[in-house]
C-alpha cells in the first residue's frame, strides 16, 4: 500500500515536471523576439532623382479653394516664406542671434518699385562666405527674407537642415511639408504651390554643400 502511494506521488512529477522547470530551449527565442520588438522602425529610403511634384500637384488640385485653410498648406507656406526662423517676421536681430560665428551687416537704400516716394532698406548679413538678404519696405515696416546663399553650417534652417547634413536627412525633413521637391543631378529644388519662393540644396558626395533661397518680394 505504501508503495502505491509513493508511486502516485511521484507520477505527477514525472508527467508535469517539464512545465515546472525553466524553459531553457525557448529562452533564446523569447529574448530575440523582445529585442526585435524594441528595435526602431527602418528609415525611409528615397530613390535617385527624387520627384514628388506629380503627387503634390494632385494634392493641391484636390484642395482647390480650401487650400488656404488647410493646416498642412499653412505649415508649408510658413516654412517656405521664412525657412530660417520659426516666426512670422525674419527680424534682423533674431538672424544675428542665430548665426554661430562672426558676421557683418551692410545696409543700402532702394526706391520702392510701386511707390517712388518710399525709400526702402536692404540689409545684408555676411558670414563665412555666406549671405542673408533682408528687405525692409518703409510702408509696411516688416522685414522680408528676399535672398540667401549659405555655404556654412553656422546658420541652420528652422527644421534643423544645414550645410553638411546627409541627403537622407534632408529629404526626410523636407517630407514633413506639402512642398514640391524635385531632385536633378546634384540639386534638390523645393518650392511652394504658386512657385513664388524657392529653396535649392546643392549636394556634394551625398551631403548638402550649400543652400540657396529666393523669396517673393513685391
């Protein structure tokens, strides 16, 4: 009788012992799965001579008259009108504060093309063989970014793009805006729907070598 009781006590251990012991064979697979779940999503890749102009044209045609009220359109227009500073007006002092090196400011006067009685002012900030040109109309008293030629990493765009960043980083950050992007040879050209303002990124060895900007001044 005691032998039968002993056997009955031992039998569950023999049958179910595998569930109570450590799952050593499964442990490596579980560890690999946990590692894979924590890994970041792969970065998007962009084909050579990237061109989203057809897709952007279709987007703006769908917007029709509602484009001006669309948050994405407003975001794109704000960026292309003033890509260097996160503010409505490109104020001279703020540009000076964001240039990370020595600079000089040159000032000249020009006659307003619409009203000859107004004498406007043209400011140039020069640094590291680079230039930022600001137009100051007398009748509006608001600085306008008219031109820039940046060859130095000491002035970045508001979204972090600057001379020296990679093509991958450049396209990835530009894709955050509903702007027309067209790459040809070693130039990535960006403009708005109305083709009023332009950014041109000149590339060399897969990196931004210089940044040119042309703004709409009327």
